[in-house]
């Protein structure tokens, strides 16, 4: 544990580390799927293509994320107000997180969000504990551009404080 003085010096600097804004979608293995707003997703490997995804331990979606589990990662565009607001409120496990949104079925059976810039499909390879989050390693095996890739302007999030969202 770090002391408050050190934490106060770290907070404004750590918070300025930029991250993209995404909607992570997973299923319960039966028929239910849901999504959550995620900003800690980062490419981890070129070959094979892999990303890391950090999910707060308090999120029930962690119960659905196990090795081999399919996921979709939907990348938001700058200025997106629809998906950010919709998924920013969070959902209970039995709620329809996609109500009112246009989706298409991904090759892995999970929804791809048409309002996103693009969607990547993959599966969980492994996980590791990271303080108040769990970090998942995801193998990317498919991707869909929902708009011309040359027009991509990804939503980038920079926080004011490195110790809170």
C-alpha cells in the first residue's frame, strides 16, 4: 500500500495514460449475452494477434469469462454518445443489454454493435489477477469494420485521476 502523499503525486500522471473506449461483449455459455464499457484494452501481440482486457473484479461478467470463452470487442468512435451512454450505466445479468441497438451476429455467435467503428472477435486464452481488476489475454480471430477503416477516429479516454474512472 502506498502512502497518501505518493498516491497524490501519482494520480494526475497515471490518469493521463490514454486508453481506447470499447464495449466488451461476452455470453454466459447458454443463451444470455451482455456487454460493458471497457477502456483498458491494449494490443499485446502482433503474431498471433492478441489483446489484453482489464475488467473490474466487481463486474459479474467475470463469472462468464473463462479460458476458451468467446468475446467481441467493439471499438467506439470519437464523439460516440449512443454506445458510451447506453453501456456506461451497466446492466444486471438478466437484462437485455442490446435492447434498442442494431446488432449483427458475429461468427462466434455474440452480437457485434453496428454503431461501433469496428468489432473484433476472439476468445479468452488466460487471465491474471491485477489488484482490483482481472486481466484477460484474448486471441483475436476475426474483425468487422462497420465503417470505412480509413475514416476511423477512435474514442480515446484520458482520466484526470489515475485512481478512479
